[in-house]
């Protein structure tokens, strides 16, 4: 007796596109960098269900972002460090606002 399985849907939840968030890996179809929901779950301790609801993502997208982050942690942390260094240098170069 042969049993046929239902067709599975294979979805790429994380993508990298030229011109979208400077080429950073993003949740597919969004501009949300994959590192963001991953860090909310792993570092801020938020429940994946809450992150999905807050960011208007599918739960599978959040888990995929977490898995992608864990698979690429060193590269993603290096990219974040570069972003933070650039932001700090830009803040430093901006003229200070004066309080009246």
C-alpha cells in the first residue's frame, strides 16, 4: 500500500538583494534585516510569536531569521559592528546642536 505525501512548500525566508538595506540579508519580501528579529529573540528574550506579531511577519520568517543568524553569526556580527562604527563616526562628524 503506497501512500502519497502532500506537496511541501519550500520557501526561502531570507534573501539578499542589491540595493535593499545595502545588501544585508533581509526577511524575504521585506526590508527587515534578518539580524533584527533574530536579536529580538536571542538577545532581548522576546517570544518568536510576539516578534512575528510586532513586525508583521510569519512565525516561520522569525525562526528562519534566527536560524540564518545562528548559521552566519560571525559575519552578521562583523557587519553590525561596521554599521555601528559608521553610525558613530557620522554622529561624531555632525555639528552639535545648541540648546538655547
